[in-house]
């Protein structure tokens, strides 16, 4: 019988049967909820993904979608207070592009007007003889850059050629080398398959009749490898910080930066506009000298235009106040939040199941350990109801034996 007690620790048993129905339902509910959240984060939002392999841009309606792993939006807001010639130029531009004159936000735009016209509003305008002499206006433009689901990231990594010019696979620039495929395979294994496999194994260890040692080892390795799922959460957290960028400046500051690089910019512009170089058989020296002279004239013309702009349109008198804000931000992070919540829920379920298993093993070991004191090493006979009385009798017999020896 002592051997039976010693071997009972190695018998296969179901942890669910030991803890009861309520705890089993709690473990199953947590695991199924984590499964559902993982699937939501991995599969939802695929139909709105952009841009595609053929460089198709994102439609403006994508900005209204909230179900995605990540949506990147570029927004720009411009405010200015213009006088004189600059105000007149701005008013002429508004009239030609938007069909409005000093808009206050309630005008009906003509068909085909640029999207920025709908956001342009002016709160102060002075018009003299039909020409704007002063304007204080502001406008904002939001453009969706990318809408990405989990499957979009996998397919883009798997199908993107080494050459960025290869979009459909038929371009001459295509190398048919896909450097992102190892990353795509890693993403599928560790971020798509493993979270569900871990939860399935966790439930199997909880419900199947297993030896305590086997269940303890299984829970240990699940807890060890399960923590690697937190790497996905860390990557998403870094993306939230990196892709939320705000840049504040003014038109005057931007123009000052351009003026500092004016010689290099003028040279690059003139080189781009220059005619192609002469063929090897071209020996007309006059034509070569004429081309060189045109290049020098282009550079001087570019520098003169820059000086004219600094003295007129972009001078402090014409543009006393302005603001320019460019922001790159993330929106539509519902799937990302669902995935992160699923990771936390999965780890919590694993910790709970492991704690329940430890508790049951300690309880079982306490029930099966032999009594201490005078009954240590002995067991009460089968069928005896009062083990305490048996221990007391054993102690009295031991004392009598010691007295007889003395």
C-alpha cells in the first residue's frame, strides 16, 4: 500500500476534472476570446489595403476606415497673412484653381476642383478694384498614404522584388529576387500560426489526462516560448512612436532654407533642363560653346528669380505671418489594439493555468504524505476510521516498550 501511495503522483489525470466546471469554463472562455481577438487582428481590413503592387494610390475614402492594423496619413496645414502683390497672386490662384474669391468655407465648388479647395477658409480679405490687397487664410489637406492589414504586410514582403521599379513582375527591371520572403515566413510562423497553436496546446494540457510531470514540463515550455509573442507588441509600440511625426515651420523659414541651397538647386535644375550631350561625331565647336553659354544663362536666370522672390512675394513686408505644419500619423489601429490585447490575454491564461496546476500538485502531495510524529513511516490500517487514535495507540506502545527495556 505504501508503494501505491508513492506511485500515485505519476498517474495520468485531467486537470479540468480536478478543479471543477467553473474553473474549466473560465480557462476555455479566456482561450477562445484570445483566439477571436487574434483572428480579428490578423484577417480584418484586407479589402481596403493600399497601395498595390502596381503603384495604385489610396482612395480618399480609406481615411474613413477604422479596421486595419495600421493606416498612415499625411496631413498638411497652411496658414498665411499676405499683403500686396502676394495677396493678389494668392487671390488669382484661388480664383483659377477653386473658382472662389476669398472663400469663407460655405461656397459651392465647381466640379473637378482640387480637394484642398474644400478646406481653404479666409477670415479677413481686402479687395481693391477686384484685386486682393490683403488675405488671411488657412487650409488643411489630409492624404492617406497607406492602409495595411496583417495579410497585406505578409503579401508585400513575399511578393516585392529587389528592384523597386518592379511592380507587376513583367517590367524589364525585375530581378526575380525576393529579399523579404524570409521575413514574411517568420511573420507567418511566429505571429499567425504560433499564437493559435500555443492556445490549443494550453487547452490540451488542461483537459487531457496527463501525468503531473508531463503537464508541468509542457506548461513550462509554453510559458517560455509564449513570452516571445510580446515581441510583436514591442514592434507595434515602436511603430506608434516612429510614425507619429509633427513638423512645425513657416513659409519664411522654408524659403530661407531654400535660399541657403540656392546655387546647388539652380545648377541641378539647369542640368535637368539642358539638352542631351553631343554624339561622338559631333564636332561643331560653336554649338558646344552655345550650349555652355545657355547653361550659364540658366544659372544666372535662376539666381535672379530667387532674388526677385525674396524682394517681393516672400519678403517680410508681403508675408509678415505664416505657419506650416506637416504631420505623419497613424490611424485606424483597431486591429493592432485587438492583437495586443490578445497577446496579453493569452499570456494571462497561460499563467493562470500554470498556477492552477502548481496548486493542485501541492494539494495532492500534501494529501499523500505520511503523518509526522510517532506515526512517521507507518500507515493506519485499512478500514480504520480514526487515524488520530491509531497514532496515539502507536505512541503509547512505543513508550511502554522503552520502559520495559529500561
